[in-house]
C-alpha cells in the first residue's frame, strides 16, 4: 500500500513538473516587477501573462485521481462513444 501511495505521488509530481516550474518562474518575475521602470514605454513593449486552464483535467493538481482513475475515465468515455455509435447504427 505504501509503495502504491508513493508511486501515485511521484506520478503526480512528475506530471505537474513543467507547469509548476513555469508557475514558479512567473512568481519570481512578479516579485521583481517593481525594479523595472514604469515610465519608460517602448514601441515594441513585451508583456508576460500567466494563465490557468479552465478544464480541471489539464491541471488536476487539486483533483488528482491517479492513473487507474484516469484509465477508468478514458474507458467510460470510449464506451459511451461506442454505445452511441451502436445505437445510431441500429436505428438506421
């Protein structure tokens, strides 16, 4: 049981590694915003935006369910699609 919990936690961290690293970089840059002069506006000013996806499946940090739940969800989606296609074919 302990190995399964540790494996699941490791998978979550590895899956979120790139997103969390980008967020951490954005937080660091936000700390240094006060250093940059506000009065100097250039014609081709660059902006840095931080965005979060609306779909929880993409992020999944708070709703982590693990690999088994994700596989189960994928199977249910495919099952529903196949059932819908089968019903459509039988009606025709």
